[in-house]
C-alpha cells in the first residue's frame, strides 16, 4: 500500500483530529450541549436564510393578471372617387392581458420568526457579556441600552403611558441584574445566567404583548430597532471576510505540494476576479451573459468556515474572551446577521439588501487583495 508523503499525512491527521475539527468535544458538560444547540440554531437560520434569499420578492408580492378591453381601428374597404380617396373604417375589440404586481404583504409568521431569532441571539450575547472584563462589559451594555432606546418603546404605550416608563423599567430590570452577576457573582453557572435573562425577557415581552395600546407592538419595535442589528451585522461580515482566503492558505500550505505558492496565487486570482466581476455587474458597468458569484453565497461559506477560523484567531482577543464563550459569541452574531439579512429578503427591503451586498463585496475584495499582497 502506497504511503502518503509526510506533509500530506500531517495535513490529514490535522483535519481528522477531533481536537481541531470537533473542538467542542473536550469542553465540560454544560458548555458542550449548549454550543451544539447554538450550532443547530445556526443551521436552522442558514436554511431559513437560503429559503428567503431564493424566494426573493415572491414572499411579499403576487403577480396578478389584469384584463382590459381595447378598441383596435380597422379599415374594411377603401376606394377612389376622382381625386379623393375614401375608406370605410370600423373598430375591432380585443382583450389585452398584462401582469401587475399586487400590494406588498407583510408575512406575520416571518416577523415573529425574526423576532424569536433576534431575541435568542440577544439572550446568548447578553449572557456572555457578563463574563467580559469590566471595560468591555460597560461598552457592551452601553450598546444594549442604546438598542433599547432605538426601539422607541414609548410608542408601545404600555399601560397607556406615552412616556419612557417602559424603557426605564426595562433598563432598571436588566442592567442591575447583569451587573450583579458580572461584579458580585462570577461563579454563577452560564446556564443559570441564560435562565435568568430568559425569564426577564419573557416578562418584558409578556407585558408588552398584553398591556400595549399599540395595535402592532412587534412591528413597531422591529421597525425602529433595526439600527443596532444592522451595525452588528456589518461588523460581523467584516470579521468573517478573511475566512475564505485563510482557508485556502491553510489547505495549500498543508497540502505537501512543492508549488503551494503558485497554487495559492492562482486561487487568489480566480477568487478576486470573480468578486470584481460581481461588483462590476452590480454597479452596471458590465452585463455579460455569464454566471456571476452570488454575494450571499460567499457570506454563507465565510460563516461556515468561520466556525473554525474564528477559534484559530482566538489568541488575538484572548484577553477579552476565551472559549467556550468566544465560540458562543460567534454563533450568536452569526444568527443575528443571518436573521437580519433574511428578514430584509422576506420583506422585500431592496435598499437594505443592496447595502449588505456592498459590504460583503467590499470587505471580501479588500481581504483578497490584502492576502495576495502579503
């Protein structure tokens, strides 16, 4: 039986090593099932995101057939008398049929699903925040309070109040509990932290659902509270943009080939050319009859590769957060990003979709150029 070269054998051993591929197997019992549950949630979110992206505007628009009766002039006969020409005209009627889009319809199920995914990702991230160092904890909680303020909770008119009573109550209920766990009870199990915040979230959502005078409290909150999820999603896209190039470098450098640099250069050129062609097509610089690389497919591959790539870059932010919390932060941000972009597809929000597509292309082109120049 032919033996593999030494470098190829090391590469296969590294790929098949459970410590590198299934890195969560060595974690303690509470964290391993929790992380696996977050991965299952991420896979579900990927499936829903792909469905929304493929369905496109069909999720909010229906093509309707409209019939119109139109008169078409006809000439039945014509003759000449002397110097004059005469014609016998008549009208024929035909039925013209055309397609017209219906009014945009908001799918309530999609809205509730997005709200649930947003709540789960926020719950996971808020629980991880309590284990961060003090400075990072304060900054993260400031972002969370800013997000609550941007949701315009006063428009819900909870108990008929048009002021900021519900917003202040939410901050007073969540922030002191979070600080107490962070500063005085760092020994709290992570599952208990999740349970505490889940109960507080359920309480606030129940109060808003049953005592709000607003006829559509969920739609109002999601409409105003999109700024922070948009910013976090954009930052997450920037964070995963090097993953495809990093994975190509890893595969080529551990393949055992003597011309690995040439292979990496060719892969980089092919990848960069496809990204540039997609950018030129989106900006209407070209309109060639070719198959262009889908920007959101690139993002999906980057997110999947980032499950392992983000952990390998853990030394860069080990002074902030370490595993298993770092991996939980990654899955939480991934779910939030996919849910936000998927909701934009499901509601036919073309400006938001174009914004995300630009961020994906710009970040991945920049990272491809950066890798090729090193």
